[in-house]
């Protein structure tokens, strides 16, 4: 039974994976952190590995703008986490000891103009912990560790009947949900193209389908597309075999889709999106090519397109994503393919990087002490 | 006195500039059109020439998507018009004979999904007059003629103390207003960069400044920038002499502007916009480069940027623009530089094309019969 | 088989229920109407009876404002209809002969300020057919007749596997959907109280539940509440047995619900709603008491409440409602209890008025000629 | 010169007006508070007295919901304040010593659902300082004191050329601005009725007029209405002499106003508003009658009215209001009628309560030590 024993033994020290120079990440012994006012201490149970973790570990935080933030070292990456509340900071009554929670990545400074209007994932003090900003595993200590502190606003309750592994996917699904929210959120009966069947794309299929959209998923790998179908995609297009723009225009009697949510990062993705949407259509960008690409801006303007480039999981989207998962409106577990102990993080990273055994989401579990 | 004599003599025939093949436009004698139900007949008084008229006359409607609409011929261009109501179609009580009105370009079909939600400039039946769509001077007969029929929804009252020439600018100002509306409309105290001091950019300066924004105008010609200052720009940057991205970042303590409204069509404009805005900033596109350009999409995503590519003067923006003009919140007349009789349309087009005598807005007046 | 025979025999004359003075409604023989440009002729198959039909027939259009619209007579009521397209007006290509369609009530004038921004159910020319406004069965001929003409923008495709009777409920569900849309539409995981288990309340339960809300339904009749459960309500409260405000505050740890959608018209409903919501909560009004009632406005302001009083089924909400019904996300058929031939309309009205045999939605079918 | 001497002598102790039981407020000597992380210490220069201060002092915080918050005592009221930054808490770089600032009332907890979406004036932890909520002069120590601490997010820069007295009005104008923002913010050329020429109503006139609305102000006192004209009202109606509903309907050709912003608290105000607006019109509630009143809800629904009951000065509205004041778009100084030394607060309260010498805004200045 979860939570029946509220006397949590919290050690003085813990093991944590700590990143030094690029690609140099090791287990280090360090004090268990203490929750400050408005924070809780979490015992980490499970953490999903994100492609961004690979990027962070090898090249640094992709969110940083050149010259603004240095390569972040001497801290723990890991940002798709869940665990149990084992200690309450001052003033915390929203959660109690033993609560199982998933953790949103971003806590804004609360004082800049963006935070004041609720755009906390675009905090103008991004990266400045001294101003109160926190992005787990990006700019502050994350979840590849035995314990982590977090502010209450980042926590989402996990239902009793949901596994730890599934719960780690709330952040991925919340990221998809955020872009969908921003694009409008009233999808029932409308056509939504999701380009790229990575974890965010697949979760987007699940969420959009749960909300009533007619979903087209495009990608290059049939096995991923098959998972997309199980998550609710009405149509899948293997772009190696079929022209996705033509497919979408045919499907929509030549008018084009209402929405394209781009999750592939492919070089031509935005032009394809522009060619797929109808006049007044909306494009969400949850991925991007690493280098500048040629874009036909004229066609975007002709189509009166709106483009929403989103960061993270704002607008409390993780709560909405978790609600749909709890109601079993889509089966996020389909995305989880492998599990390793947290001490084998390196293996997990390797599986993720090399897509060994068709790995999609690899989860590391913190069941045995790291030290 | 305007309107004191309501017995308008309407001839049977009129002169109209009619476009045939590219660059072949001539005065033709044709019957004066009759207003249908919900329409009025306008005696045209003045029409401003838009850069898009040059494009339409030489290359066709820029809104058309390849293969969708052919080069439109045997019709009259001209879409920045004002005139007097001289005949009422059935069921029209909103206007009376003699009313002076400016004319919005677009009337949607009223039945497609976009029109049903009020996005009539993105009508899914664009170009299909048989479905009820109308875009004066783009897809249906426009204002380079003695008379024109229009639906009542496209008409905006002109105040008695406003000149005909100023009234023609309501469409340009309405186009700027539309993008500003879409970007949020609450600008007081916020930083708005307008790139490109053409007529739409200059009107955008006027409108944004009237609404309380701190406006930065960038361009290449000092005389245009000077007019921008008179229209309310707080800062001007001649990009030949100063780096506009650095200027904006310095002005905003490194954070970046809230908004960039791109009106230049320059190849690097969108990357500059992306570098000028703050996280969560918004970019409006009222112009575009004719060919695909390199875009750093990663930076847009890092900045959580939203991009609004707009078409035309939707959301009744002409009414709001005209209201600010009527209240003399900005002086649109500064943009009007030349006037010719309508029969000298070719001269007007030449002045516009070649920017003779620093022409900005050239107006043609319909004071004497064309035939 | 639907639609296999496209040679529809359309008679010259039809039977239609025509309202004269209050409560005086009879079958009359009249010419079958002809579809104008942008219209289709429908052969009516089924029409659901709405409580508003009773109101219209006995007291006139409830939407009319005193002195503005007279008691509407010499026309046919009936506004929750479906049928088949049997003739196309000029310019119609969106639909083809034989298409099964449900019909939205409102077509706006398309030219007033409200229509221009997409609020066609609040058309400023409401009731003025000469301006192009149409509200089937309210201000213009409705569906208690063998045939009806309609503009294409009011038509929603009916899936092949949906019964005629279920399809008539698209308007009711669309009305619920509209208020839900206006209240925000992002409900997953949020608490929505629906007060009043009439057809609109029950459809609201279905829609809100399909979109992931945690739904509380309140009412006075256990059988209706049971149907609410089948439509997805997570909690039901019989207000004769339990205090609904206390229930909602307990359920939400004292904070209150996110949303209340009032569908009862009860005298104290708005005060209850105000007491049920959290700070910043939203109240939708889809019903109203016929006489002025005491309202504690101070509490609304303390709660920073927003109240959305909606009319009809705007924002293309019928399309979204129909999409959820087509996907079988909720079972609207549960609301349909009785069917009569259209010539027995009086019996249907009586069942609806007196709730004979617990009637909820009574449908009349047009299978045999009325004349 | 402001701020040229940055060596601020901060005493150990200060005088502060402290409220005990209802109507019992006295100067008390107490330690000068110390700014915590993210806070600054302000030397108060001037504070405007609000009608709500009278309410707070005599009856308690009007925002409290019965049984939720007790009568707040042993603290200092005063919430329309400005002063100088004299000490910086840890991590504060946004402000420097000597900066002149006006102060927003509300700082949310930053962790509840409302704060996360930017609705910090509707914080679900309202009144719980232990959770991080703060409402100056309502729930935490306010400005009727020599010094006050504040979080940086509540501070708005005061331009050098603006007097202290004018700067205190930023909160009042921000409160008006907030409701205007929420109602839509795109007012140019639209009709806005402001009912009640108190300070919030008069500021609303100034703001709405600056944004291009056609403003009608209604009230009972001609001298207040005259000030309204100077602030930009296009029309004023003394409701003792003229029926304001008839006036508005005549002005709008019978259609009704786009917006009514109710600032009077009169018993029939909401019914009048409902009768004044057009279909689809919006009503803002910035005031309310203390007791329940009869409301004709049917008319609200017929009109498809949306009602926005707002609290405080959210959405960073004070920044926008201050920007318009700094640009001299309206003259808030017209509202300021009297000034007293802070030690004569009781006189100021009396002038406000009894409207002595037609007092509107009475300001108390902190120029000499209170102790």
C-alpha cells in the first residue's frame, strides 16, 4: 500500500548523478537537500529519459541563448520525474507525507512580467536561481538522484492505480498538451496533423484524439506509426512511402488541416506544415531543426497562419494531461519501452540515443541506493 | 456641402480602368453596376494606390496560391477607396444616400467555417464570387472606376471634417490595426518595434503609438523615419547606420521588445524579429519576402515566440483605425504625398513604383468623368 | 440505403404546422419553398421538441425583447431538425443531393458588427429576415413541416451510422457545447457543476465529461440524475436530499468548482453558482428564471466571477458536438424517450409539456405525408 | 533632485497607523521592517485614501468571505501608495536605491492554480501570508506608515516629472484598467458607458477615452460629471435629470452600448447595464451593492451578455495605467482634491467619508516623522 507508512527514513547523504564537463556524468555522494518554504522533499521513484537529456549532457541546455547561459555543470540532469513526498517545507499544506507526485519542470521567478501573466515557462529570469527561477535538470538540480526538492506549484498528484513508470510520462504529455492548449484547445471534429512520432508527438496524438480531433500522424518508422494508431491516430502516413502534404490535402477536400503540431525537427517541416494547413490554420512548434532552414514565409502569410513556438509544459498543462491519463483516455504506457535501475543510467542513455530495441521512452527506477 | 442634394444623377454607363493581360490596363466604357440585396452603389471619390496594386497589375493577385487562382483579368483593380452612397440595394437601411464611406476590401462568403467564426479575410471560398466572396480590386471589380457596388458590411462612415484623401487611408491603417489586434492589443507601456516604414508600417506606428506603446521604427530612409517620428515613433533606427537588434536589446535592458510588427519584407526580417523580442514575445507579419529565406527556427522556439501572419483588414479593424483617425490620435495625412486625377492613374502607378519625389501614398481622384 | 436514389420527387405542395394566435397551431397546405442562392431544400426526417417550442407556441419567442418583436404568427415552429438535402440552390457545392444533415438554428445577417466577428447567434439584426437574419422556428419557418430551406452554413453532416432521432439532438448538444466553449473549453481534470438535468444540462454533462471534466450534476429527479450518470457525471446531487453548495465545497476541499453551467432556471441558481465556484470561477447561463430574482452581486465580485449568458449554438458548436456524438464519446440517445409521427405533433407537445412517462426528448418523424 | 543622495538613513523604528478594533486606529511605534529575498524596503512618500479604507477600518476587509477571514487587526491599512526604494532584499536587481515607485496591492502566493495562470488578484490562498499571499493594507501591513516592504513584482516605476500625489493614483487607474482589459481592451470607436463618477469610474473614463472609446459617464453630481468631461467623457448624464438607459439607446440608434463598466454600486445598476448594452455586450463590475438586489437575468441571457466581476488590479494593469498617465493621455490629477500630512490621517478619512469640500481623492503625505 502506498503511503501507509508515513515515517520516512531520510538519510543524511544521497547518491546523485552529477554532470561535469560535456559527456562526463558520474554518481556523487552529497547531502540530501532540505525543502525551503513552499517546497517539499521528494524521494525519487522513477525518471523517464528525454532526448533533451542527451542534448544537455553532451552539449548543454538547448534553451540557453548563446552567451546568456554557460554549459551548466556540477548539477544533476533529469526532468521527467515522479516520486513520493517525504518532507514538507514551511507553509506546505497542499501535500502530505507519502503523496505520490509527478513533477513539472519549470517554476518561474514569480516576479517578472511573464510570470505575472502566467507564462512561467518563459520566465524572463530563466536560469537565474537567485531570482527564484528553477528548471529541474536544466538549470537546477534534477531527478537523476535519490532525492530532489521542489516547489508545490510543480507537483501533480498521481492516482493510486497508475504505475510509477506511466506517471513519469505526465511531463511529456503535458508538453504536448501545452502546445495544444496554446493552439486553441477546441479540437472536436477538427483535423490535427502531428508530424514526428517521438514521445511528444505520440503523446500529442493521445491528447488530441482524446479531445475529439481527427488525427493524422506522419513519420518514417512503421512501428512508431502503429503505436500512434493505438494512441488514437485516425490516419498514419509513412513519409518514405507517401507524400504527407498530398495526403492531408486529399483528406480535407483540398482545404487543408486546421492544425499542424510539428514534433519532428525536420528541415522542411515548417514548409510542409504551411502547405498542409488551411487558410487561418495554426501551427504548433514543439521541435525545431538545429540549424537555420529555408522557409517560404509568403505562403505562411497567404494562409494567414499563426505559429506557436512553445517551451515546456506551461499553463498547468501537466495537470490536464495527467487528468486524461488518469481517466484512461489514452494509454501513455505504450510509449514506455524499457526500464533500468537508476545506477544504470548510462545504459538508459545509450538505449535512448541509439534507439536500441526500438526504445522510445526509457525509464530509470530508484529502488536501490545509488551509494 | 456633402450630401445636401440627395438626387444623385447616375449615368447608365461609366468609365473604368480594366486590367487585361499583365501590365495592360485601360479605360473601358461599361454599364454602371446595380446594387443587389444588402449592397449599395458608391460613386468613387478617391482611391489610394497600394504597392499591391502594382503587383496585381504586373503579376496577379499575391494572395492566390499557385494553381488555385489564375491571373485575374477583365476586371478593375483598386482597393483603398472612399466615395459616396448613391443608390441603396434592397433591405439596406444602415446607410443613406449621400453618406461618405471608406471601403474595406474583403467581404467573406459568410458560410464557410472561417467566416462563421469571424475570420472573413481568410474565407475558405476566397476568390469564388459564386459562393459570395468578394475582395475589391483583387478578385472582384475594384475602385479604379467611377462607380462600384459594395456590401454594407464593408463600409465605414467618414467624418464630415475628414478629407477624401485621408479617408482612403482607413484601409491601410485598418490593415496595420488588424495585425496589432491579433497580437493582443494591450500595448500601453510596452515596446513595439515596427520594421519597414512603408504605408502599413507608418500607419502601424500611428496606431500603436495612439494605443500607448513605446514604438521603435526601423528603416533605410531618413525621410521616412522622420515621418514615423511625427506619427508617434519614440525611437527610429536607420539600419544602414545602426544595428537595429542591438538598439532594441539595449533599449530594453537586454530583455528584448514585447512585439515586432514586420512590414519590410526583408530577407532577414524574421530572424531580426526573433532576435529583437523577449521570451514570450510576439511577431506580426504584414509583409514577406517573395522567395524562401533562411530562418533560425530554434531561436523562435527558445523564445517561445508566437508569429501571426495576417491577411487584410479583418475583425472590423478599419472601424477602429478610422475611429482613431477621426479622433486625430495620429495624422494619417502625413503618409499621403501626391494626388492625380483618376484618368492619370498610369502616372500615379509610376510615381508609386519609382517613388518619384519620395512618393508614399499616391491618391487618384474621380472628379471628372473618365469617359 | 441512404442517398442511393438521387432523383428526389419533390411535390409542389406540402403540409406544415402553422402557428396562428397563441396555442393555435394547425396543419396547412402550402407550396414547398424553393432554395435561394446558397441555400438547400431539406426533406425533414425528424424533429425534436424543445421546451422552447412550448414557450414559442403559447407565449411567443423568448428571445424577443419587449416591444421589439411581436408574437410571431403564420409561420412554422420547430428548430431541432434533421433531414435530407433534396435540392440545391445556386452556388451550392458543399452538399450534394441525398446528404443527411442536422440543422443549426441561427443564420446571422452576415453584415452587422456581431456577425462580422462571428457571433451570429447575437446578430444585431435578429428577427429581420429582410436583412438576412434567420432563426429556424423562431423568426422564420422551421421544421414542423415536410420541407424547409436552409443556408449551407447551418448544416452539419450526419454520419451514416447515426439514427435520425439521435441526429436531432445535435442542436441541443451544440447549445451546451457553445456555453462550454465560451467558458474556456479546457476542462480536463477541472470541476464542472451542471445544475438542472433537462436536455441541455444532460448534454452538457455528456460533452464536459467527454472533454475530461469532473462533472457534478444537480437536480430534483433521481431518474434524470441516473441518466446523467450514464452520460458521464462523476457525482450527482438530488437537491431535495442534499445541499448542493455544501457538496461541491466538500468535494473541492472548500475551494469551490472551476465552472458552473446553470441549466435549471431556478430562482436561486445564480446565487448557488456563486457560492459553488472558486475565486476566478466561471458561470455559464443556459437557462434563466422568467422573473427578476434576488442576486448577491457582492459575492460575485468577491469571487472575481465571470458570467457568460449565451444564446443558441454559436461558434459552430454543433459541429463539435456532432463530432463527439459521431465518435460515441457520449450517448445522446439516452435523452431521447419518445417518438410520434409529425402529424401527431400535438401529442408530442403534450408529452413534453406534462412530462408524460418521464418524457425527456420527444421526436416527431416525417415519414408519411401531412396532407 | 530625486535620488541624488543614495545614502538613505533608515531609522530603527518608525511610526505606523495600526488598526485595532473597528474604527480604532492609532499611531504606534514599531521596528522598521526588513526586506526579505525578492523584496525592497520603501520609504512611503504619499498614500491616497480609498473608500475601501473606510470600509476596512470600520467593518473589515470587504474581500473576505463570511467565516473565511476574521476582522483584520493589529496591522496598518493603506493601499494606494508610492515611495522610494531605500533598501534592497537579497537577489533584487530590478530596482535600485532611490527609485520612485508606485505599489500594486496584490502579490499572489505564486503556487495556487490561479497564480500559475496569472490571476494573482484571485489567489486561492488569499489572506494566507504563510503561503506567500500579500494584499497591502488588506491582509498585510499597508502604507499608512513611514516604511513598508514589498515584493518587486508589485512595483511600478514613477516618471521623474510626475508628482508623488499623481503617482498614488496608479493603483486606482490600474483597477479601472484591469476591468477594461478583461472586457476586451479593443475599444477604439466603440461605446463605453461608465456608471458612477467615483475615483475608479473617473479613472475608467480617462483610460477608456485614451484608448479611443466613445465614453458616456452617468452620475448624480454635476461637478463630478464635469471632471469626467475633462478626463475625456464624450457625454455625461445626470441620472437625476435624465434617464440614462434612454440616453444610451438613443445615442446608439437603439442598439445599445458595447460595454458598461459599473462603478456605482447602485441597486439597479446591473439591470440598467443590461438594458443599456447591445446583444453580445459586456458588463464589467468594479463596484457592487452591499445587499442582494433584484436582477432580471432573463434580459442578460436574451442579450448574450458577459459579466466580468473583477478584483483589484491584476494582469499588470497598473503598468499600463501608469504608462498612459506618464504619456499624459489623461490627467489623473483632476481626481486629487486634498492633501494632508500622514499624521492627520483621521482628517483625511473624515474628508473622504463626508466628502467635505467635494473631496474626491485625499492624499496623505509622509514628510515629517510620525513619531
